[in-house]
């Protein structure tokens, strides 16, 4: 009977460790997705700044209204990325339970994908205008 209790305890312990490890893997993979998307967007922020500078010199020309709208769109994309970075808190994950971590990271990935869509469409429009 004593060996059965020890065996049962070992099985439960292994199951808990295994579950904990799979939760850690899930959180890491989702966090990696968020950080990879962030890393893809950062160079686009530099492109936004360069495009704004080059469009600024055209903002007093015949298409000034259109150029100013493009600059405003670039400013909005840049601001959305900065807003996301300021509100994102990787440190707070350590204080969360597993489900809260997943929820938080899913929300952050969704927000960042929205920033990506805005950034890509704005860069595309500004680059098309410059051609």
C-alpha cells in the first residue's frame, strides 16, 4: 500500500511538471510571435520617418492636401506603434496565471497586427505617391 501511495504521488508530480512545461512552451511561443512581429515592424517605423521627411518637402506643392493626408496617416501609424510599445508590459507576465498570460498575449498580438495593417497600408500609399 505504501508503494502504491509513492507511485501515485510520483505520477501526479510528473503530470503537474509536464503540464507546467507545456504551459511554459505555449506562453513562450505566443510571446515569441508578439516579439517577432514587433521586430518586423520596427524597421518600418524608420521607413515612416524617412517618408515623412521626403513628403514634407512636397507639402507645399500642387498636391499639398493629399500629401498632408499621407503625412497624417504616417504620423498615425507611427503613433500607434509607440502607443503599443508604451502599454506593452512583458514584466507583468511573471505575475499572471497561465490563462491570463495567454489572454494578454493574444490581445497584444491582435493589437500589433492592427498596427501592422495600418503601417503597411500607409507605407504602401505613401510609396505609391512618391513613384
